[in-house]
């Protein structure tokens, strides 16, 4: 009897372990799926913002064009970080490219603001939390650093929308951290507030 109970206990423990490890596999797969979605999203955002920059230049919104170029640069860095993380986790980075829909600069700014807001408020916080649960610290860190940059992008798009006349003139400059994609308006800071890289790691875009 004693042996039978011990046997059942061992079998139950093994069953529970299997469930736990299956759940862990599922969580790890979900992290990779979220990284793939992010990688594709950032690559598409890069192409879309570059097209929006051309349109803004055509319409004479010089500083808006600079903002779109800076955000495009930042999104390319996020895409690269997501691709590296996907590779480190043993998968192959994928992307589904879409042809960007380019409208007037006002409409493009509105679309950009909407996209960034969804990313910073919903998409990346959810992905980061899921990665925390799956104990994927690197993925969680990159979701959060993208979130920090998207928060700044959303802020600048809102400022541009509120004062489009002011943003017609050339003169606004942006600096993009080439390590994490964090974006500031004006001169580069002494140190990146997200990844602590020094000023030399920032690219000035105007
Ligand atoms: Fe962004
Ligand atoms: Fe940075």
C-alpha cells in the first residue's frame, strides 16, 4: 500500500511537472510571437514614416518631416533589437511588409499619433508583462525601451498637430539614441535616460 501511494505521488508530481513545462513552452512561444509582431510593426512603421516625411517636405512642413525621419530611424533600431532577440531565442525574424497609405500631413500625423498611442498604452505594456511572466528579461527590456521611445514620439506628434503652422518652418532637430531608439527633441542629452548610453551614441536628425 505504502509503495502504491508513493508511486501515485511520483506519477502525480511528474504529471504536474509536465503541465508546468508545457505552460512554460507556451509562454516562451508567445514571447517569440509577440517579438515577431513587434519586429514587423516597427519595420512597417519605419517605411511608413519615411513616406510621411517625403509628403511633409512636399507640403512644406519641414520640421514635421524631420520628426518623421527621426521616428523612422528610431523604429528601425527597435526592429533590429527585436530581430536580435528573436535570433537569440532560436527563431528566424519575419516581417510582413505593407504598402504605406500616405494622406495629407495632418492625416499622417493623426495616424502616427494613433499608432504610437496604441503601442505605448496597450501593445508594449501587455507584451512586456507577458515576457516578465515567461521570465524572458531581454524581451521584456526591449518591449519597455520601445515603449519609452513611442511615448516621446506620441508627445511630439501631438505637439506638431496642435501647432502645425509653427512646425512648417525648418529648424526643429531631433536626436535618436542608436542603441535603444530613444528620441529627444533638440540637442542630444549627456546620457540616454533609457539605456544610459553617452551623448556620442545619439544621431542628430533635422
Ligand atoms: Fe514610434
Ligand atoms: Fe538609449
